[in-house]
C-alpha cells in the first residue's frame, strides 16, 4: 500500500511539473489571470490589482498605437492630383473663360490645401506621433510589465510549492519519520521565502505599473488635445481658402451675367426702331456704359437685347439699363 501511495505521489508531482511548464509557456509574454488565493487575502488583492493594471496599460498602449496609425494615414496625394487636373483644364481644356477661371481658382485652392496638409502632417509628427510612439515603445512600460510577468510566474511557483507543502504534511501525518519531517520543514521554509519575495516584487510591480498607467493617461489626453487643436486649425484654414475661391467664382459669374451685352456700333447701316418708354423702377448705373433712371423718367429706347438689357437715352445721357425697369409708351420714328 505504501508503495502505491509513493507511486501515486510521484505521478502527481510529474503532472504538476508538466502543468507548470505549460503555464509558463503560455504566460511568458502576459499576466496569468487567476482567482486562486495562493497565500492569503492580501496576496490575492495584490494579484488582482496587478492583473487590472497589466490589462489597463496594454489597452492604453494599443490606443496610443491606433492614434499613431490614424494620423499617419492622412495624406495630400488626392489634393495634389486635383490641383494638377484643374490647372491643366483651366489652361488647355476649355474656351469658356468663366469656367477656365473657376477651374484655375479651385486648382490654386487645392495647391494651398496640399501645403496646409503637409503642415498638418508635420504638426502631427512632432506633437502627436513621436511622443506616443516613445511612450508605447518605451522602457518604463516594458520594465513595469516584465515585473508583473515575473510576479505572475512567481505566483505559479507559489501555487506549486503550496501543493508540495500539502503533500509533505500528508506524508508526515502518515509516517512521522525524521526524513519526512525534515523535508516538510524545507518545503515550508521555501514557501516562506517565496511569499517574502512575492510581497516585495508585488509592491514593486504594482507601483511601476500604476506610475506608467498615470503617465499613459496624462500623455494620451494631452496628445488628443493637440490632435484636436491641429485638425481644427487645419480645417479653419481650408475653409478660408475655399471661401475665397468660391467668392471669386460667384463674383465672376455675377459680373458676366449682369454685364450689358455688346452690340454693333451706331454706324451699322441697318435702321433701328426707336420707341418711348417710361421708367417704372429706379436704376443706379454701376459703370460708364450704364444709364441711371428715376421712376417716371422717359427714355428713348434704341436697342433691346434678348439678355434682358436695353440701350437708350434720357436727359442727354445714353447707356444700358434693365429692360424690366421700363414700360413702352409710344413708338416714334427714327428721326
């Protein structure tokens, strides 16, 4: 019977060692989660604190890396291509002066956008990416995580040693021989040594991870503010550029639509049909080619354009005015 017990004990020890080896293999780069109380309640609380800090610092590091990847993806290639295409079209692509001018204006806005995007990338690199990369890949984080990993492995050792102490205690209860008592005392002494080392290493790892976590959160918040401020200023400058281009495009279009049409000069051999018209709306001339009118003025209308403008004479002055601002009253001969 004793032989069977000894054989069973050896088998349990071998299984425990194999389990320990497997656990080490899978936890060498992480922190093993466990709800088992190895020594006492204080140690379990320390383990849970380290587990939480380990996960938190890993999540913080991953978030910092995501910010870096996102800012690296911003590029000005699309604006560069659009600038080239618009400029080429404005110079070579159309005979419409208004459209050519609009294409050139937008091409210039795209060129300025490229410059603004390059400046944004420079700010991102200096104020966001480099500080976050340094933190995510820095020695303080790795050192703190290594301490936590050492504590995790030591905790597994403590679990195995606790099992060993239990086995030695069972053997002493079965056979209180001097050999068994000495081995039990050695196992208990080793367990106390592991507990003492765990207490010291646990405090050190927790303090290091807590400090890294606080620094992570502070730096990430600062860099997010810098990111928001840089993008806000970038989009404001782009809005100004586009507003200026739009304003000039609209102004050109309005000038073209409101400009009096060009007709053959008075030396034309064809005779025009003149007629009287009365001004029903006041009109203020904006150029030398236009004719100001007051309500009630009578005008000698000499030309009428399909574009909505008429040319005539009033009080010794001649020029163009909107056709809708007058009403025909009486036809008169050319002379």
